[in-house]
C-alpha cells in the first residue's frame, strides 16, 4: 500500500507540479510572468461577467423576466 501512495507522490512531484515549480522559480526575476495564471483567470472572469451583464440587460429590455412576487414557489 505504501508503494501506491509513493507512486502518487512521484506523479505529482515530477510531472504535474513542474509548471508551478517553474513559475515559483521565475517569481524572483519577473513578478508579472510568475503570476500569469492569475492574470488568465482574471481575464476569463472579466469576460464572463461582462457577457453575463449584457445578457441580463437584453432579457430585461425584452421584458422576458417574470418579476412578480409569486414567480418562485418558495416565495
């Protein structure tokens, strides 16, 4: 059983964490490049929220949303 968990440890340390180890080493030289993963996720978030707001505005302009108090069963 110990070999199984050792194999999982080796997989993560030698294969799956390599990109994050490289980013950690780069951090001392270039902070912006080291945080590229954060910037990518922030860009995805901004695009998603912008799209969501435009969709909400479109539905609101078309009066497609049921805004009555009894529109949900729990109310």
